[in-house]
């Protein structure tokens, strides 16, 4: 997920990975994927957001980055209006008086 962006998610892709192994050794290969739990906008096109790590017989042998396909723009912060400020002050005073 993307936090604070015009989109809630971003498409990702990783590069193809090649490991020169004999066919009978493929059972010893394991792949673990690590992704950020969430991203803060803006997310740039091509930004690394995680990686695949390939293990052979328990040893890391290759790491391939996972990158963002599309950019995600940040939502511009809205400047609070006079009414917003007045309302926030009223809530603050109410909480002081009744809590």
C-alpha cells in the first residue's frame, strides 16, 4: 500500500533471474520475497520497493530488486482554513472542559 498518495497501491516488477544449475539441483532452490509493508508517497518510477533473494542449498546466491513500474504522486497537503482552525480550537476547549 501507498500512504499519502493519489493512488493506494503501485504496480511492481522484478528483473528476470537466471541461475545456471543442473535440472536435478532445482529442488534445492528457494526464493524469499521481501517487500516494504507500505510506502510513503511520492513513489518514483523505478524506485526499489523490495527484493527477491534466491537461496541454493540454504545459501543466498542471488538478489533481484523489485521496482515500482509507475510513479505515485503525493497528495498535496491542504492548508487549514479559518473555519478549520476555529473548529479545532473548539474541540480542544471542549475536551479540556469535559474530560
